[in-house]
C-alpha cells in the first residue's frame, strides 16, 4: 500500500499539484486587473459619450421648453423674432444622407469586393486602398471649396438637362437648377463616405476564413455567386457596421453641407433645388447666434442625435431579421 | 468491383510530370498517373507528402491559394484542365470536393445542403434533394429536427458529414474526398464507405486517407506518395501507383511495402 | 526660456470680417514694434466671441454688433460693470453683380430699386424701374431673371446690410440681424460663397464686403444715398459716413448716413474689453498694441486692406477709455 | 498500367469551358464584374478628381519655406509659412489619438470579449451609435465646457475634443474587427492555460490588428480634417508654440480661416495645408501598417 | 500498464451525474465516471454523442461556448472544478488540451510552440522546449528548416501535430486529446501513440478516438458513450466504463458489444 499511498493524488507533491483555487499571483492580478480596466474604460467611455449627449441636451433645454415638439414640424428660422423650427433641415439631413448612401453603398461594397476578391493583382489594389483612405482626411472645408469651384460648374449643365427632361419626377423638378442643392451635397458626401465603407468592408472580407470561399467554389459556384451568397452574408455584420459609420459621417458632416446645400430654409422635395441640413444650420449660425438661437441650434443637434439613433435601430432590426433567416 | 478488369476502364484524369509549387518551394514533383473512370482511387502516404495538394489540382482549388503554381500536364477526359479556355467554375461543378477540415457555411443545415442546387439553378425538389443527400451522408436522423439550426454548431463529425451531403447534392461527375472519414465514428464511416461503393457505379472517386484498412477496403486503385529530401527541402513524390491489391500485397518498391505493412490506420 | 518668459501672449476671439485686418495688425506689431507681444486672434464669429468674453476665456473680443440683450445682462451680472466696447475700424457693403455686358460701376441702383430687389418685387433685369435708374445702359440690360444671393451663415455683414434695409426700405419686414429670414434669393456660405455664386450665375446680384469686392474684382453698383446723390464706394465716402457723433458707449450705428457724399451702407467693428485686468504687464502691452493700431502705421494698414479707419475725433476718446482700464489682481474671470 | 489497357475516352459530353455554365450565370457574373469595375472606376475617378485638384492647388505653394516658417503670412503679405501649424496639428492629433486609441480599443475589448450581452455593453454601443452622427462642433463644445473653462485654450483641450470625436469610431470599428477573429483562436489560447489578458494581447489583438488599424486610420483621418472642434479648444496661435497646455495653431483651422478670406496667396496656402494634412495621414497610415506587418511576423 | 490493477490507482477526475446543455438543449446527461491517474482513458462512441462536450468540461473550455452550461459534480483531485473559488485559468494551465479541428495560431511555427511557455512565464530554454516538443510530436524533421513560417500554411496533419507540440510545451498534469490522430498518417500516429505511452508514466491522459484499434492499443480504461432519443432530442449518455480489455472483450451491455465489434477504425 505504500506505493499506492504515494501514487494517491498522482505526482509526488499533491498539495502544489491540485492548487487550482483563485489566489493572488501576478498573472492573475494582471488578468483580473485587465478585465476590470477594460470594464472601467468601457464604462468611462459610456460616461463620456453620454456626457456629451447630456450636455448638448442641457444647452438645448431653453429651446426645448420654448418650442416643444412644434420645433420638428416648423419650417421657419427667424433669429430676428426668435422663431425656430427645423422641418426643412430634418428633410435635408435625411435626404442627403440617404442619397449619399445610395451612391456609396454600391460603390463602396463593389470596390471592396474588387479590391479583395482577386480581380486585380496586389500591386494594383494596395495603392488604390491607400488613396481611398486618404480621402477621409481631406478637410471638409476643402471639399466644400472643391464642390463650389469644381463640381458645381461641372455638373450644372447635367443638372439642367435632367431637370428639363425628367422634371416631372418631383425629385428632379423645380426651376432650372443653379447648382447648390441637396443633390450636390449628397454627391460630395458620397465621395467622402465611400472610403469608410470600402476600408471596413475590405478588412471584413479579408478576415473571413478562406475555407468558406473554397467550400462554395468547390460546389461549382462562380466567383460572384460565392461573394453574394457566402461572403456577404458571413460578413454582414461588418458591412452593416461600416455603412452605419458612413451614415454617421454623412449625417454629421458640417462644412460640405453648409457650403453646398444652398441653405434654403424651406422644404423643397426636389433634390436639385437648394435645401439645408441640420449640420449646415448649426455650422453656419453658431458663430453669430444669439442666446436662444444657440439653444435652438443645440436642440437641432439633439434632433440629429435622435435621428441617428433611430436609423441605427432600424439597421439593427434589419440585420436581426436577415440573420434569423440565415441561421 | 474488384473483379472489374482494368482494360475495361477508361481514364478520367491523366497527369504527366505534374509539379506543384507553393511560392518558390516545390511541394510535389513529377506526378504521373491516370485515374480510371468509375472506380475509387485512394491516395495514401505520410503526412505532408502532398496528397491534398495533388487532390486540389484535380478541381483547380489550388488556384485559390496565393502563390500556388502548377506545372506539367493534367487532362480531364482528354482536355487540358489548365488550358486557357477552361473555366474553373465549370470544372468544379463537375468535380466536387470534400475538404480535410470541415467547412460548413454559417447558414442553416438545410441551406448548407441546398446551397449547391440553388446557385447552380438545378431544377429539383429542394426538400427532397436535401433529405436524400443528408440520408446518404448518414446525417439525416441526427439533424432532421433541427434543419434550421446553424451548420457550424454541429459536432466535428456531423459537420464533416454535412459537407459530404453538400457535395452530393450537386450530383458531380467526380468526387474528391480529402480524408472524409477522419472525424467520423465507425458507424458513420461504414455508411460513407457503403455510399462510396454505391456511387462508384456512376461516379469517379478519389479519396485521400490515412487509414490503410479503408484504402484496401474501398479502393480499386491506390497511389502511394512519399517524401524525399531535395537539398533541405522536403518534396512529395508519387512512389507507386497500381491496383489496390497489388499495392497492399505485392508492391514493387520497398518503401511502399514498409509503409503499408506498418498497418496502423 | 528666458526669452519666452518675457513674451506676453494675448488672445482674442470674435468676428470674421475684420479678422484679416486684425491678423495683419498684430503681425506687424510683433515684427516691427515689440517682438515680445504675441496676439492671437481666432475668428469664431461675433456671437461666439462675445460668449468667450463673458466666460473670461479671452483677453478681448471683437464684434460687428454692439453688446446687447441677454449677453449684456450676463456680462453685467458677472463683472458688475458695463463692457468696454471700442470701435477700431469699419467696413462698407457693396452690391456685386454678374451681368454679361455691364461693367464695374456702370449699374446704378436707387433706393426703391434695391429695396424692390431684396423684397422680391423686382424680378427681372429688364424691369422698367431698373431701366429708369440707368438710362445710359437701359438697352443693354439683359432679359434675365434676377437671382438674389445672400449670406446663409450668420454674419456681421448681414447685420450691417439689414440694418440699412430696415432704415430705408418701407417694405422690408424681416428686420435686422446677423441672419434674417430672406423673402427671396438663395443663400451662400460666407463672402467667398456669395462671390462664387454670383460669378457662376449670370443675372445674380448680392452683397459683399467692400474688401472682398475689390480683391475678387467684382462688378459693383453705384448707390443712391440719403441726400439723393449717386455715390460710388471709396474709403473717403465711407469714412465720412462714419464721422458721426459717437455715443458714450461707442455703440454707433449709422444705418443711413446723412452727408451729401456719404456712402450709404457702412458699419463698425468693436473690440470688447474688460475694465479691469488682473495682470499689469498684459494690460500695458494690450493697450499699447491697440493704440498702435489707431496710429499712423496701423491706419496705413487699415487703408491698404480697404477697411475704413476711425475718424480722428473718435480716436482721442478711444485712447482715453483705454487709459482708464485698471489693474485688479482679483478681477473676476 | 500498360498503355494498351487504355481505351479511347468514353463518349461523355464533357464541356469544361465557359460554355458549360448556364448563360444566365455567366452573364450575371460578367455584368457584376463589369459593374464592380465600373464602380471602382467611378470611385477612383472621383477620388482622383478631388485629389488632383487638391494636389494641383496645394503643390503650387508648397516650398521648404512654407513648411518651416513658423508664422502665418499676414493677410496681404507674402512672407511666412505654417510650420507651427503642422507641429500644432501633430500635437492635437497625437493627444487625441493617445486618449482615444487605448481607451477605445480597450473599451471595445470589453464589449467583444468580456461584456457581451451586458447592460453596460449595450449602453456603450447605444451612445456610440448616437454619437457617430454628431456634428464635430458638438465635440468641441464638450471639450470647451469640460477642459477649456477650467484651464483655458490649449492643444490638450483640442486633443480632448478630437479624442471624443474619434472615440465612437474607434470603439465601433475595433469591436467589429475583434468579432471577426475566429473563436478557435481564443479556444486554443485559453486551452493552453493563458489568462484572458494574455489571450487578448497575444492572440486576439494581433489577429485583428490589420482591421483595427484600418479603423484607427479612418478615425484619425476624420479628426485630422476637422476644424470645428478646434476653434474653441486648441484655439489658434500666430506664433510658434510647443506648449501642450497653451493655444496652438493647427492646419484645419488655418485651412478654414485662409479659405474664407479674399487673399489669393492665403487661399493657396489653404490648399497647401490640406495637402500637408493628407501627407500626415498617409504617413501615419504607412507607419501603422508597417508596424503591424512587422509585429505580426 | 494494462496489468496495473484498478485498486492501485487513484482518481484524478470524478464526475457524478454530469449534465451538459447547449442553450436549452440537453446534450449529454448523467455522466458518472472516475478517471484514474497516470493512465490513458479513451472515450469512444458514435459521432455527436457528446465525447467532445464532456472532454471540454474537464478543463472548463466549455465556459467559452456561449450558452453552454454544466450541471452536476466534477472533481479534480477531490476539488470541485466548478466551485466558485476555482480559477479556470489555473485549471487549464494544469489540464492541457488538443482540439478536434487543428487550430494553430496565425504565427510562426516556433511562436506557436513557444506560446505556452511564454505566457506562463516558464523559465526554460525556449529553443530547447520548442525542439523537444516538436520532436515528441513527430514534426521536428519536417519543419526544422522553416520554423519561421506561418503555422497555418502546414498540411492538415502537420497542423495537428503542431497543436500537439504546442500542448506538450507547457508540461501540463493532464492532457485531453480530442481525436489527435484523425488527420495523421500511420507513421505519425504510431509516434503519437508511443508518446502517449511514454507520457503515461507521469501524466494522466484522456483521449477521444473513433479508432477502435487505437483505443484498444493505447488505453487502459475505455468509456463508451451512446446517443438516446429523449422526445425528439438526441442526448448523449455514458453506456459503459471499464478497463479497456473488458470493454473490448467482454462488455456487459449489448450496445457496447455491437459498437466495438463492428471494428472499423
Ligand atoms: N457549440 C455548440 N452549440 C450547440 N450545440 C452543440 C455545440 N457543440 C456541439 N453541439 C451538439 O451537442 C451534441 C454533442 O456534440 P459533441 O461535439 O460533443 O459530439 P462528439 O461526440 O464530439 O461528436 P464527434 O465525434 O462528431 O466530434 C451534438 O448533437 C452537437 O450537435
Ligand atoms: N498553403 C500552403 N502554403 C505553403 N505551403 C503549403 C501550403 N499548403 C501545404 N503546404 C506544404 O506543402 C506540403 C504538402 O502539403 P499537403 O497539404 O499537400 O500534404 P498532405 O499530404 O495532404 O498532408 P496531410 O496528410 O498532413 O494532410 C507540406 O510540406 C506543406 O507544408
Ligand atoms: Mg492533407
Ligand atoms: Mg467531437
């Protein structure tokens, strides 16, 4: 039994060997510390971000009290008499972002696919990838200037032609377009945000395991069938996330909207006519605004946050639905 | 099957001096073999000798590995598989493949199997194809109540059978199988082997296996690959290719004899 | 570091329109007069500039409209005294237009005519009222729609312009302010936006600062003044327009100057100061700098950049106010 | 294996050329390829159009002098440059990155690794979603209220504003990158007895590094071009300053200011400043990718 | 080894009525078994019966699968593995694991093996540990010239051996192996089996295998799992657990006999 006794509990020193309790050790301290740190930072990030939201809301309070929900359906902005409403700006913000996405989603996803799925050699795709990310860094005031001095003169004849031939469509209607319009804003926004979609969608595609693609191709699927039926569904969350980031940028972009929208304070269904966006309103009025006007601008900011939130919630619901079908 | 004499067969694939490189490394060299139609050919040999590499050449899935390069001649029914006018998609549609690591799509079990028929636009009753394929792959009983669940939440062996079912659903001419049974229990393995014998009536099958018993049980032809040191580089090589009973009972090369006699599997 | 210890950093914020002039002044002062004084000016807009002054975040603010309303209350409540606002210069506003055959200075606009344009009563260039104002070029006035271009952002330029409209146009109902609800026209961001829009659109007319009109080589109109004379913009015509009795709080607004040769649309910009500064050295340097801007070198720069210098009489009073600022180590900030 | 064993190939209809594929599938593929090629062309054309104009306008005025002189040319004058604004921009960007990168990455680590499904994770995601669409000026006003009113205008407060601007972008893109790392990798590491910390630092983050870097560069690029958050924080400084806690000049503010004044030279400098901003972002992107590439080897 | 009698051994793990759920699905129920120290225990049974699931409980890697939940008692040297005060990291550090799907890190071969010793801060000569571990896993010769290459570019069998080497490098007390040889050729398999017999002197080993021969060759104890239909749900169950010779030669249950007699391997 001696041998059995030593054998009991296996290797010679049973006490050390079965020591699996949580106890203080540097690596455990680091581990626990690390998890707590990330928790704390996540919490702190939450606090900061909510702080920004609350602070804006606080600044908006006087206007919220004074104008209430009527602010959302009023189409006037009169600093002289202190009457404010942002209906045209809500329309403008939503329409410019939407149209920008209509440009940017196919362009962005199409380009991301082109750059990752072997349509071109790496020495072609790598520099393109870089150039595309650079666009994000162009100061928006420069893009605004570019829009005024280069893009508007270039597209104005096209706008006019479209307006003349397709003017019966409300979105292209109205008097002969002059240039500054929601559509121009949407075009420049589309250029600004497609790099976001391209970059993130691209890294999503690159991270998908190759075995997935091989699986589909081995069944006789074409390259495009593989992309559409396997790669895109598998990377959907990344793609949607990139679209949401891009949308955020479009909704929040200031100078381009201020410089190119025409800043018309009235609702005009036509995208070729001047309009305005919430950000353009804030940017162009903040510096010279009176007290209540500043508050009304902050109220507009709050409206924009709520809009962003709603759009995100809708996106989330869409993803959930889609993924349920997939699983 | 074993009685079917060789001179009744025609060849589906012929390779001549096939070399495969990964980047600048030669992985397999000088492979010359003919794969007979409607028979089962087994590839055996030590790990890393290039069995998977060669197998992937037959349906051009090597095209997808960056840096992989194929030299030499490889014909499929007399047509050069690597000719310019050949479309790898058409190739892969006829030559199905089951991979060494199970790779179900992140979709439901049903959609995994229905995937092929759907993209190929096959005019079939999908429910029926899914059921038949899963039955043949010996998976139906286990998943019939959870066809909507994600294919990736199955056990390792179940995933592999799902991939087999997926490959069967498109009814290819040739089926390449890279160790299809390595993750399977004996019961499923037996069913898959029975299935292979059944399919052999209509299909040409190439299977990579480490299991000597399996190779000798199911295959008609066996190719034995080995590794040779070229400089400091390990290069795979076809040592011997013959009817299975020859390889297992009276191989010509000593290396083959050594390998198959250490009957482990 | 010893050199740095001696430098005095002064910061100011406010109006955009006078920013080039202020930058130029402070740069020249640092280069040619006193290298230890570094004044930084940030053009964040008058309203925001005034908020900085109220918050005590800057040493001075600059605005194109005097302190008023809630902001004035806040300032008084916090500091217990009236803000010190001193005009440093002024500017004029011109009508700039794009008419293919009509050159700079050829177009004449009488008061009723430009009132009609901004209120939308006159919509075409070949309107008889415009023809009546311009007998010499009546046959060259094109059959084009009038496109009225205005600032869409809040600006002192708009304040001065609408302040004038409010005084002279009976039909003008939108009031005066840094931004107003325009009855007609399209909005453009900033002077450069207005300039670009006018240049790109035949038939367009809008208002810009005189320095912008000149530097951008825009065609500008001659205007009728209160005395009924047709005047062209010139520094002299504008200076004489601003040479009016200045009230005690320096909040001089001349919506419609009366002199026979006065240019009709002019306005001032003010530097907003505290009456107590905590730091003697900073105060001394600030006062010296501001006085220099009103001296011969400073005024030369004002003219060079096409701004309007203050009249001599006003300058004496400004200096007196500057000298009256005191040092109080416990000054509220 | 003698050759005589071989018969003529069976008469099977073997077509493995393109023609074997249903025309619809072929044409769909061709159309989609053309379409995506067209999209790429459109993107590249519009991007190069913008880059061309910025480059063309900017390059005219770029000279050694302009890059090294540390005082803006005053309006109406020609002598000067924006070296001090380059340094100031680097200072605020570095501060913003130093605040938001570790912060955002670690917060995202919590969201994807430890806190999945918790209420806090939900809350943080919620606020990120709300703030991605917020105009940059609001971030500036936040930093103004929180930092400037206590300690005055400074490069640091500008960094805070940019940090707040970048934070939601960093968190969202990093979380997305982490979610793409295969669970097998985590399992492998955990199975070897490494702690969550070690797994995160040595396996998960390195595997996600390229995608994370993409997100960081996007965030940095976005922050680099924004003037609005800096107006009330980093303020402006016409003179050389490397004091983190004093006002500094920055490129976007310079670009903003110079692009709205009617002096040709200054307007050209605005374009030049934009070009320098691009160069800074390009350099950051290259360096980051080089580092990732090296550490992953 | 086989001669060592049961009453001489002590138990490393004891489980009592272990149930494992995925979400609300019961995957394995009522598992009660004792794993003897310094012996090799084999888990056999049909695919999907829960072998991997139970194995993962022993080092708490199930913790990482969202929704996985363990009920019942599981002790390691008498200590409750799922007790609150137990640190799963300490558990895994002592109880190593080789997974069913090879999962090398996207790092160099060297770094893959050195990973464990590095994170555990083991004061060892890394080069030596890497070489020894790779040798033991029968991989050294094939990779010694390309230690800097990415572990994921190896062949399937090489990857699996790399994972085994990685697990050996940290010198755990217990090694859990989920079908370690399924992707291996007979030669490597023999080396791994020899290695296991060698390790048995010092370590406790649990191995999941579909290979009956392997189980009977290497293991001292064998647990046979089976699947039962509960409602429409397939639930795994421990059918029989005994010394290997008993399970293979005179099992008590008919199901066990049926399974082991269909000797496929
Ligand atoms: N992550 C998971 N989520 C949900 N269900 C799972 C998951 N992993 C396994 N299962 C289910 O639990 C059951 C047992 O799976 P397990 O992987 O333990 O089987 P196994 O005995 O290892 O099979 P194999 O031999 O095929 O690997 C199976 O029915 C499987 O579908
Ligand atoms: N993607 C790759 N990149 C570089 N080298 C590779 C790649 N895939 C395989 N190799 C190398 O090519 C050689 C042959 O690999 P292959 O996968 O064909 O072997 P195998 O015979 O299938 O082995 P196993 O039985 O282990 O699966 C090996 O040395 C391997 O390291
Ligand atoms: Mg292989
Ligand atoms: Mg398993």
